[in-house]
């Protein structure tokens, strides 16, 4: 019987892995690894750890897996993440922040060049990597040239492979994630890309010079670049975030001038003389130690010294101080800033001086913290001798229809004293939110005096009306006051039309619920042999495709050959949020490389890349999705119809335990599609399962539609009754038995 593989005897400390890490490397469940340990005498013996949590020699594990034909199922980014973690314990993983230089340099190479570099021996690879790093050293703030030792070659190989196969942004995210884990930083989180794009589009015209004084990973600046900005200035307290932002912007906007610095913007402004066309910012919230005492006489406080508890108003005035006269700023702020008593005087001066132009209330879940409905403040630096500003726009987009919790789109970062890391995002209809907000803003900026607003959504409030004892700028309070202006007859007609749609949807839901195409399996659940999606891909039963983020280099997808790519840049993009919401493609083509993004075809199986939340994890592409581009946070599996039924595949891939077994991460769970398992069944039996799964999806879709219409109908009725547009009937024939039996409130 073969003996257990011995741990490495090299003088270099050997990397060790847990059973959970072995499961990720092999693309199997943890239970499978436990079975291997019990059933196979030649499975590597523990080389460290404890009896309850043993550690195993990585090279011995890989040798054992290779001897049994288990190729690694981990994606290149997962391989990089694992390699960094495993080499960190011996200190030979290299300076993570300095490795950003390699990402920037490697992203400038073609896939063929990177493949050639990976084929070099260790010494040649180190020389190649150091030469690459030297070419990029001057571009990234606070990073010295990388000096690599031979023990770093595993990290370098994993990094080059990740850049080659998934693009520079993927490798960049892994490196920054690792550095943040090792630092004492808290509150680093991502701003959703749709929200970043909304902020950029709130700036009129096409400003060339943009500043973000709390730039995080640079998503707001990247959104500005997509909108046409050519000079991008950023600052962040965390050096790794500043470095990440600089590299990311150089990848996504190679033609722009990029300057990013690491320092506290309020205490140590890195751009004191910069006059920007616009400022975009998602500053940290609730910081009490922001420099109140030492900055009491700072010239930036033109609208009053911000109280100690009002750090957000310090950021507002910092932004205004960097604007040219007439320039605009857009900031994401917590709702308390609009009404806290301590900030009343500064708010009053911002309104009285004409600096505040709009306040937009966003739905809960628009960005971290997800349980709070954040706001967007739009400001403009007054022009000497400019026209008097008599009103401020308020938009209440907090009630914009959207689905429940799901996986939202990721974007840039900022930092603040809140829960560290990511969290489950919320599926929102960003297309509807953006249309409502921009529609109101455009109409208001075109002619503020003639703006009439939309009852319940937007309203222009006079400066005099705002300057009361509290100066409460909460959109919900100011906008909802206009609901009394709604015409009763129009509301009644809208209620009737919505209610009729609800009745139709309820009947369709009942029909879908009436399907009975399944029977009991008997005394025990059925069991079957399974294979991973990676195994099926190697056998030609399906193809695994991915999208390529804008600004990244990646290998062309051969599976797209033969697919009509005419007018591809104008095609819609299907995102993970669309799958969760059950909607059609709503993504932004600017977020993907349209020349390399897979084109969705009928029968493709789409899997959300971020687990958690409500809504389906998978979808079978139909005519509505066909021709759209594969968007961010979505995996595409293209089955061979002669070997796999797409509905059968989607049903089993989306199973809760399957998704859980293929997910990695702590707060944000990322699905590795290659690790998803599929039963091995004859095609005819697959089709029977496929029909059952199709019926399940139909039931879910009808339930979502009926729920949405029910909420909409109930909202209209409640608003009409409380607003005075609708009256309760007094006729006895309209009373229900339940209402007759109920008593009056005492």
C-alpha cells in the first residue's frame, strides 16, 4: 500500500492548508475531504495544527490529488488568494502593496506574453517580474520597486495567471483584499457601480478635472472617466486604497491623467491648490475625531465651523472649497445630516448662500450600511455676481420599486467607522432609480423657477420655506407634503388599472401553483453520481464563459466565435441583479469590455457569482436575454444540447446546498462555477427534471409579479386614503363578513 506523502523537506518553510482549503483546491465539498481522510490510507498525514483542526502539507496534498486525477477546480483569482495566504505565514509572499506594480505592468502584456513568462524557470521569472515592476514603480504612490526572492515565484506565477485569465482588476482586488485583512483598517466597503454612475451623471456637462478626496478603490473616479473626465485626482487615508485606486484607474482609463495620494484629506490636503471642475465623494460617516479642534479656524469653513459631531458637513465644505465658481459636487451622506440639530446653522448657510442645489433620498440597501436609506447631496459653488437661487430640489426615490435582498453590483470603496468588509447587497431597480432622479434633476436645472415636480417623487422648495427653526432637509418630509396635489380622479383610475393587473397576475399565479408534475421518491431520497462543472467542461459537455471588466486584458472567448456580434457595443448587459430580480438586461455596457464579453444565446445557463439574498441563483436564457452581453457577477455555462438539458442543468446548479458547497468567503460569498456539481443522468431523464424545474421557475416568476403588483396596489390605496384622494365606501353591500364582526377602536 502506498505510504502517505511526506511533507516537504526543503529548508524553506512549507505551506500548510486546512481541510476546507483542500476542498476549495480540489473543487469538492468538505465532507468529501473527510471521506478521503477516513477511506484512503495514503492520504497525507497532518503536518501541523491540532487534532480538531489539523493542517496538511500543501505540496503533499497536491501530489496526492494529482495521483488521483483531481485537477484544481479553483479559479485563477482563487489560486492567487490561496497562494498569498499560504505563503504569508513564512513571510515569503512578498509585500502585497508592492505587488500592485506587477499587476499594472502585467496588464499591459498580451495573453501570449504572459503565457511565455509563466513558462520561464524560476530565476528567469523573477528577473522578468522585477523588470516589469521597475517600469511601473513611478506610477503608483508610495510603492518602492519590488525585489523578489526565489521563494516568491509561486505568488508571481499565480498573479500572472490571474491577470492573463481574469484581467488586472481581478488580481488587483485580491491583493487589496489581502492587504486590508492584514491591516488594522475598518469600514472599507464598496460603493455600487450604478450609484457611482448616478453621481457622475448628476454633474452637468462634461467636467474634465475631477477630485475624490475619499477615493477608496477609485470607483467614483472611474465613473467620472466613463463620463468623459480626463484628469482624475484622488486621496485616501489608507495607503493600500490609494495604491489600489491609482492602479485601477490606470487600467480603466489609460488615457487619463491620474494622481492619487495617501493622507487624511481634512487634516493633510494633498491638493491644496487644486481647483476642480467637479467633486465626487462618498466620505466616511460618523467620525468624531476628524480634526475639529486643530481645524477650527480653517478657511474652508465658509459656511460655518462644522460641529464635532458633524464630520460630514466638514467633507461638504471641503468639496466646495476645491470647486471652481459654478462647479458642482455630489456626495453620498447618511440621512441624519439632513436633520440633526447640531448641524442646523451650517445647513442654513448652505441653503441661504445658494450652495445646496438638491437632496436625493435613496432606497434602503443602495450602499453600505445597507439598513439605512442614504442621501445624495448636490452642491454648486456660487459664482460672484451670479443669479440668485430661490429654491432647492428634493427627490424621494426611497420608494422606487425593487426586489428583496439579493446580490448587488460592486463598485468602489471608501472607509469609515462601520462594520468592516462587505455584506449582502440589495437588488434594486437602478435603471428606474436613475431615470427618476436624473429626470427630475434635468428638469430642475433647465428652469428652476418653472419646475413643477411630480407629486410624491420630486418637489422644488423655496429657500425661505426651508429656513425655519430646524432647517430639516429630509426629502421624505418635504416631498410627501406635495401629495395632496394629486388629482383624486387620476389616482382612482390608476388604482383601478393596477388592481385589474393584480387580479390577472393572481389568476396566473394560481394556474402555475396548480401544476402537479412530481411524486414522492418513496421511503428514501434518491441518490446519484455527480460530476463538477469543471469535469463536464473538460469532457466537452459544456463551456464555461466569463465576462471581462472594462480596462482589463483577457483571453478571447473562443466559444463566441460564430455568434453575431454586430452592434455589440450598444447591446444591453445582463447582471447578477437582473437574475435575482427576474428582470431583463439592465446593466451598463461601460462596465465590461464589449469586444470580449460573451454574447448570451438561447439555452445558456446563467449563474449569479455572488451568493446570498433572495431571488433565483440561476436562469436559462430565452429570447429576452438572447443577444445581450454577459455582465459583471454572472457566470455563463453553455451546455451541449445533445448531452445536457439546460433546465435540468440550471435547476441542480442553483440548489441551495450546491451553491453553499461552491462558495468561498466570509461576508461576501463568491460562487466558483467549476465546483458546482451535476447529477450524471441520461438525457431523457434530464429532460423530465428540466420540465419540472421550468415549472418551478414559472411559479417563482408569477409569485414575484403578483407580489410586486400587490405592493403597488396597496401603496396606492394607502396613500390615497391618507392623502384625502380616496374615501372608504359606506355602502352595506361593500362590507365583508369580517368587517361586520369587527368592533370599533376604543
